[in-house]
C-alpha cells in the first residue's frame, strides 16, 4: 500500500464550475436518435415518439446541455429538411455516416425533447457545405419572436409559438479533418467562421459562439490551426472547441489510465495559444474552451467511414464499457473540473447507444453502462468552487506520457454550505492507496456524508441488458473523519466520490 496525502485550503481556488461542463452530445448517427432517444413503437414512447425510459435515465445522468445535430453529420445537413409536416420531409443521403436520414426528428422535435428532460440545447450550424445564410436563417427560426420575420413565423406555423431560445452555437464541426465533408484549411475556415459569426451576432447579439479548434491532439495542424482561426475570429467568438477520444492503444492499459494527462496538456496548450492571439491583438478578452466531444472510444475496432455500408438507423460504434473505462471517464471529468477556469463547456460524446453511457435494445430495455455512474455522481455533487490541490503520491511510469501521478484528487467546495466533495482516481492496477486529507482549513465540524466507489475484482466487468447492475457505485468501508483529518483506503484501479458536510 502506498501513501497519498492531499493539501487543501478553501482560500486557494481554481474557479467556479459552469454547469455546462456536464454536457452531452446527440448526433444523427447510428442509433443515437432513431432507436435511442426516439422510438415511436416502443412501449414507453410518449405522444411524440420519444422513449420515456431513456428520458428518465438522461435526467438521472444529470446532463445539463446537449450539442446537436453533429458532429460529422452537421457538415452536410440542411436544417430545413427537418421542420414542417413530418410526412412531407425529404429522405436524404447522409454522406458523413453513409446512411439514409428520414428527417423524422429535426430542430423542433429535438428542442422540445431537450427542454422536456431539463437540458439546454447547443446548436451546431453547417459550415461544411453551407454558410452564412443558412446559419442566420436557423438562428431566426429558433430564436426570433412571432411576427418578427417570416422565418420565425415558419416555426410558429409548424406548431412552436415560443422561441427555442438557444444560447450557444457551434460554428461547424471538425473542419480541420480531411474526413469532414467540406474540409477546409485554417484560413478558409477562419474567414467563413468570422463572416458567419459577424452575421449571427448582428441577428442576435446575445448568442455565445464556439469556433472549431482541433479535432484531436494528434492532428499535424494542432495549435497552428487554432492560432490561424483565432486570428480571424478572436473578437467575434466566446469559446474555441477541443475534441479528444481515448482507448488502450496496442493494449497499453497503463497509458490509457493516464489519459487525463493528455487532456490536461491539450487544454493548457490551446489556452496558451488563445492567450497568445489575444496578447498580439492587445485584447483584454479571455477566451474559454468548449471541450464539446470527449469520451473513451475504441477506434481500433471501427473500420472507418470509408468502409461503411449504406444503411438506415443501423448500429454504429456501440462500444460496451468496463470498470477500467469508468475509472478513465471519472478521471477525465476530474481534469475538466480542474481546468474550470478555462473550460466553460464540455460534452461527453454521445448520449445513447453510440459510444454512450446509455444503451438500449429496440423494443426492449434501456440500461446504464459503467461510465454512466461517474458522470451522474460528478454532475450531481461537483457543484461550486474547484480548489487547488497539492497531492503527494507515488508516480507511475507510462509508455505514452512518462511518469504520472498514481492518484489524482479533485476537490469541489460549496462556500455557502461548507460542503466538500472529493473525486479520487487510483490509477495503480495492483496497489491500494492510503488516503489522508487534513481538514483543519475547513473548521472542525465537517463529517462524512458518503463515500462510494467504482471498482471490481474483475476490471473488465461490464453491464448488459441481462445484468444491468453488474457494476454500480458501492459504499466504501474504513473511511473515517477523525477530528480534522479524513482517512480512506483506495483499492487498486478505482474511482471515488467522497462527500463531507456540516
């Protein structure tokens, strides 16, 4: 057993958690929409065709915002196809995922569903095959009051009198990637994004705009893309996006468990790049990051877009997640929280079926994957002010990231109630850790409310329709608050939520 000691003080803070850090992502891809959130023939379907059992799990997950409708899908999407009488909507070929899009679910249906499950939509506009006009038209359609424009009145005529009031908009998706329909150079995209942002701000000055950053940290243009794009758009946008997916490449589980080190480095690099552009422009503005696609995704099991057969609503990348994956996801959430001074928005991709915390069977049950649990616990309890932590722990050697901390600790404090939430990941696969957290800086009245753990003797254990609760958070034992000190034991390969309060 190795020792871990954590230094904390409520006076030393990172920043306040923006609730949009607990976002998700719904793309017209595979069975995320059709057969996921929407299945009119399902026994639990509501009057609009959306599955009530899935909606209940979405509420339990604690998602606060959902990015829509893509993803790669948006780069060829005509939003007008998905509004108006459903039986008059065209069936279209989606080039991104080689599927037939029936357009049964569109902007209106999604926004109504999102508000019904208590989340705010984030809307992406097509800057792959379209541009300024289509983006402004969509903004008018969703946000303008009845009687202001004919486009707004079109929404009213379609049965939606009240505006959808969408606050946050993504200016395209992953246009640095050669796989993207409408792929552009940084200069080409930056100029189009600036033109679109300028027009959208004239239409609605209160929108928040996200400009596309790199689609992953391995892109040869990483960093340079952001610099060029921001030279065009810095004064017009609020956030720059980042995307990252992680898997145990070549069976390297040790590096996989340290994935959040890469996420942390990406955030630092792009924040520095944005600050450089701001400094050159003599700007007092400080851009934040929208990490609007992140998750564990076993891309080595995916043949790629080029090898897809033409389908309609076919299953696509429905990865099944293990205890190990849940520990990684929990650790990635901690990295986002630890950078809440620069990361304002984050969206786990995706919500249902497609690399998702929720899986469904057509006509059958919906259940929680292992990665559901760290997200739900973090969203529920990690609200308030993130504290700076000083963690004394052993190092682990990894092939990809060098020496990394064996244990990561994130602390979130509520200054009003005095509540303290600790998120802890033990990345060591063989050794337990003895955790000690001095609490004297918080006064003498903190008591242990709860300590739950995600761990298992079998780190490859998963949940399924037949065994949906094989892996669930379980109460930890031998956790004690004695005076001004907390002590706990962290089993190997485990993720923890520890709550303290008055």
